[in-house]
């Protein structure tokens, strides 16, 4: 059984965009912290130095650090604080 949604076998996966999560966080009283541009630069450099596949990408969108594969966002990271 899915312990989060308690849907059991009827569970349906509902992928949501990071923009949908951003709206959800705002509704429940969280604010995003600014993305550390220097950290983003270091992560991008590290991915190149370590020889990551050229189709793996690290980008940013506002206060989100996005990790993707072949143009599709796989992981979106942000930092939050209570409003």
C-alpha cells in the first residue's frame, strides 16, 4: 500500500512539473531562497570535469537548479524557508 496517499493497488502516478510544486509551496506558506550562482557554476564545471555524458545537462530557471537528460528535466532542486 502507498503509505503516503493510501491508494493501495489503485495508485496512479501523477508526475508534476517543478512549476506546479512552486505554486504548491507558495500556497502552504513557503518562500524560495535565492539560487547560489557560484554553487551552480561549480556543479556545472564538476559535471564537465568528471566526464558526464554530453546529454546530461545542469541548468537553472529562476531559483531552481534543473538536472536533465536529453532535454527532459529529471530533477528540480530548490531551497525553501517558512514564510
